[in-house]
């Protein structure tokens, strides 16, 4: 059996900005299905093989959690891309905040961006097909 992530499901406050973020990061993403349920927007956006389910938030959270602050919750979603430099340029040109911390590795390049809701997204490009190089955690991963 092969395991792969089929989709992620997110509640977002800024629905249109979430769609714009995803379609900027992933130009191949299209709206697979959308509707209004109980007065709130819902959408599947992605490819035939993978997608993000977006749900319009019905409440404002009092939670002040930030990624990596030690509280339970996700820190980022990570996606492999073919050209991380082009993706970085597209997202920056669209006004999204680059949250990339210094990192340098011989076999991969990673960039991070925040969407309009403050969610952090990682994008990685690998420069090797060898699993032992792609998954090497012993090399310095800092600038």
C-alpha cells in the first residue's frame, strides 16, 4: 500500500485570500467543487489527485496561538514543488509575507510563507532523487 496525503481541511477567516494564496502558490489548482452550506462558503481546490478543503470560519477565535509557539496545533503544511524560486517570486509579488528562516542544504531548498490567516506554509524543492540525500538531516540546514 502506498500512503499519500489526499487533502487537508482548513477553516479560514479570509476565504478569497485563501483561494488567491493557493492559486498563486499552485497555478495548477482549480476549484473542484464549491457551495454555500448553512450560510458559509465551502470549497475543494486542487488537482484531480490532491486538494485543500476550505471552510469559511463561522467564529472569531480567541486563540492567540502562533506556529512554533509550543502549543498543540499544526505549525505548517509542506509541499514539494518543481521551482521554489519561481513560487517565492509569485507569492511575494502577490503580497504574501515570506516567513523563511535561514536555511541552506546541498540537496533541497525550502521557503515559507504566511497566508492571510497567518498559517505558515513550507515549499521545498529537492535537488536529488536519492532518498538518502533528500532525507539527510546531518548536513547544516542553516545559512
